[in-house]
């Protein structure tokens, strides 16, 4: 069994990223929007179907019936002096659910679902104030106190409303919610900005939402407002604010101006939303100071503060980051929303740089840290995503703070946003997801169809079908998990040929070039051209960096983009008595978890059993089963581990 040393891997990737910074190139790449991508994938389509039914049904039930979220909007509209119920940021959950419902209408058209959206939008509209303000907490508690406490999520709630408004407009063409958002944004712009009142968003979100609003309306005020909100951070404004309860500026990424930040701090989700917003602003303005800062912070996140699952934010005390290399497993917080945020941010980083390294991290977070937040049944959720459990963790129907269910729902429902991207001269294949779309180069429309059984194997077939012969580059990402010559993987050289992989066009092998993590096909495409290739996918045993003390003498198992874990349900109720010594051989099998088949692994490895007197221990060689991490805890509470010891002295159990 070949070992991958993550220390060396990450060092090589840092070199690639640093070289990209030195080159100071700025790409303009736009995702092909989800509304133009039809997902046919055997892995993802069932999940998208499940979100459209079970997950959204759970969100609607919890929003309308089980909790007072919709009821608060109704109370505002009645104007009878009723009290607010719930938490001050509950409005945001309504908007996130609406956004997920909007995406679902594209993948699963439903008159009933659209009517439900319109019903909610009418209630939201009835709660908006004449000047555009919209927040049920302050409207019911007392409008005299609005905008007096930056930590109270007024802007966060509105940001999610804007995202929902843009999504619903893009999905249906209906403007009612979008117009409410425009009215609110104009109201906010009248209060805040250069020469007006200062403001630092307590929970970042509005920044990225305003860029979305700018892109759909072409009103530059919203782009400027997003840029201004980012520029307000790090000025120690909170100390001069008599109305704020702002005790920890590091928690809210407010220690330094965004363009001067070099380290990740504080609340993980807030950070991800802020850096996504900064990337969005940079993409529209070309501001390289944002780009440089974000690359530096990104390296701090990925190389010192990210789990093998792509999860981030190890500490529950601040729902975020502690110190470098502090990555406990059983106590890992790893909020689902933070992994969703990693998908957002890394997509934007790729779009600015054209570097596939960011999609590699996006893929790791998507298939592991984020997807783990959604049960196979679609109606149970994880808020935090630990990498080990002694049986105390279980999936929940809902949460008091319920940001995660709707967040993972909107991510899965909008998966089409992340598969393809396009520049003026190239089409990028970023994720290997069975799908089809149409793109336009010049005056020629080209149909693209991708067929694959990824992530269970990595054979991919791409049919390129232009209306007439067309010249453009097809850029296909080569994931970092692919085993091939390290020099060609990490040198990042222009025109480098990947000598260990064979790529075919119409069944004939072709020479390709490689740059920034992409294999490049630059040719005149004709109707019916087919590109095919198959990456080698096999179980790999991963070692952690030596600085991560919790994983000393432990290993994790990965196949393609999927991280695996051992769960008690498959291993006689135990997951903490297993040793994976060097040289362990694995085999891949089909394994059924509830109604979904997952590719599992089996291996003959030592397990520890109690002696006859209950005190001594002995080892036996037994076959163990490992399943994809995202699939654990779907059969009730039981033990689980991702990082497994390599010798008996490293087993930490009480038997």
C-alpha cells in the first residue's frame, strides 16, 4: 500500500499557489449557472431528488408549523403589537429555504412548490416597512432600536433575502421578491456608505449578496456598497460605537482591514462568507489587493487549519478556528455551514485565478465535510461533523439555530453551479458529474454531455457537439488525488505533457498540455467529438502532518475524492479497536446503507479483543469494513473513526 505524505503534498501545493501569486495573473471565469446544467449523475441526481422532496418538505414543515419563523412575518403584517418568537436571526432560515426551493424548481418543476414560494413571498412583502426595512425581530420589538447593534444580524438576514430573491428571479422570472430586495438595498444604501454612517457586518453575508444583486440589476451602487462594507473592517470602529456589543474583533474578522489579513481567525462561517464576498468584489473590480490577501489567508486555512474531510472550524467555543494544527477528531466542530462556505469561497478563488487547486479543495469539502451534513434519507441533519465518535452523536430532525439544513439543501439543489465554468476562450470541466449543458463561443452554440460513474470510478466521457466547427479550449481538471508523475503535477509548467495518463479524442490517443491543474485540449471541435479518459482510482492511506498531534501514528483512508471511516455498525459494534498496520491491502465492494449503495472497503486487519479475565488484551486478524464518511450515522448511534492507529500502543480505548 503506497503512503501519501500530506506534509509533502501540501508543501508542493503551496509552491503552486505562490507561483500563481508571483505571476499576478487575473482570470475572468464565470460558472455555467445551475439553470443551464441538467444533472443526470447516478451519484448526485438521487441526492438532488431527495432534497427536492424530503429535505425541502422538512424545511417547509419546520418553517411553517413546528417553529414560528413564518408566523413572525404574519405578526408584522397584522400590526397588532404581538411579540416576536424565536431567535433574532430566524428570518434568514426562511430565506435560505426559499433559495433552495428556487433551485429545486429548475431541477424539479412543481406548481405546488412554486405556489408555496409565492405564498411565502407575499407574507414577506406584507412585512416590509414603507422605507424598505425588513426584519421581524426589530419590527416587533421596536423599530427605534434598529441599526443600533452590529451583532444582531439585520444585514445577515437581508443578505440571505437577496440571495433568495436573485435565485427565485433566475428560476422563475418573477420579480416580486427581487424588487423587495432592491427596495431594502436602496434603503440600506441611504443610511450607510462613504460620508454616511459607519457599519461593520456582524455576521458577514450581505457583501456577497450585494454582488449577486449587482450582477442581476447592473446597478453599480450595490457593488460599491459591498466593497465599502469590506473596507470598514479592521478600523476599530466598534470601540467608538456606544450601541454595539462587540467584544471580540478577531471572532468577527475585524482585527485588520481585509486587504491586510494574513491569518484565519474567529467564526468559520462568517469568515467563509466574507472571503467569498471579497472574491466576488475582486472579480468585478480587478482589485489585486483582495486577491493577494485571500491567497495568503487561504493557505493558512488549507495547510494549517483544515481537516482531511475539508471541514474547517475545529473549536465549538467560537464555532471556528483556534490555533494552527489544532484539529481534534472526536471534539471536532466542523459546522456543515462552514464546509458549504468552503465550496463557495474556493469556487470564487478558482474563477479569479484559473487554478484547479481551489477546485480540489472545493471537491474535498463538497463530498465529505458538507455532504455529511445531510442524511441519506434527506430529512436528518448534522450541525457539527466530528471525525470520531464513541456513539454519542446522532443526526437530528432540526436545530434551534437551524442554518445548516437549508444551507446544505441549497448547495445540493444548486450543484449545477459548480460543474462547468467558462471564459471567453475556454470551457472548464471542474467537477466530474454526469450532466449536459450548452455553451456559446462566438456565435456558435456547443452542446456538452458528460458521462461518468464518479466518484465510484474515474472513467469520464465528454461529448462535444457544436452546431458548426468551433475553436475553443477544453480544460479538464486533474485532481490532486490522481497518482501520476509528481513533477508534472506540481511544477505547473506551461505546455507540460502528462506522460502517465492517456487521453483520447474519438478513440485515438492525443498529446495534451497541462497548466494550473488542468489538462488542455485546444482544437477545432466538430459535431460529435468525444473526449475520454480514466484516472486511476484506488484506496490510498494518508498520513497527517507531524504538527497534528492528535493524528500521530494514525492514518486515514481515501479513494478518489471520498474520505472513509470505520463505523461500529459494520464491525461488531466497535470502531475504536482497529489497527491499520503498514502494508494493509484493501478491496472495494458494493455495500448497502439504507436505500443507497455506497462503495465500501474491506481489509483484513488486527482488532483488539478483551482477554478472558477482562483485563488483558489480545489482537486478532479480522476483516473490517469502511464506508464513505458522508454516509456514517445513518443507522443510529454507534462508534466511528476516520483516523485509525497503526500499532497497538496508539489505540485509545476503554475495554
